[in-house]
C-alpha cells in the first residue's frame, strides 16, 4: 500500500500505541485545523490496518462504520437461509 511504502512500514511494525497516539493527536483542541484533519485520517487508516493485521474477521467496512458511530448491519448468507427453511 502507498502509506506503508511511504513510511517503509510492514504490518508487523504497526502497533496499538501508534494508533492511540494518532487518536490523541486528532483530538487535541489547540491544534491547527489542518493538522487535526490529517491526524484523523491517519487514525482511521491505522485502525483499519490494525484490524486487518489482527485478522479477527472484522471487515474494513465494519471498522469504518463503527468509527462513524453507526450501527453495523448484518446480512445473512444465502446458504444460511436455505438451511433455515428445513
């Protein structure tokens, strides 16, 4: 990915501390508005990368939806519906 290439990072080097630091940076009230927006973007990107790294079955869309404060809708699979009828 472009961000990983730019910072010369691999998935093994991304840790929750980095994500937490970006989260705090994004919410500092005395920071200039442009830096706040940039920090918020980094927080979202780092959170998505961390979710992918952990491989806990969290879809990227679910992470982004959770970050926006919306509820995540679950969609049943067609084969589950077929077995439910019997």
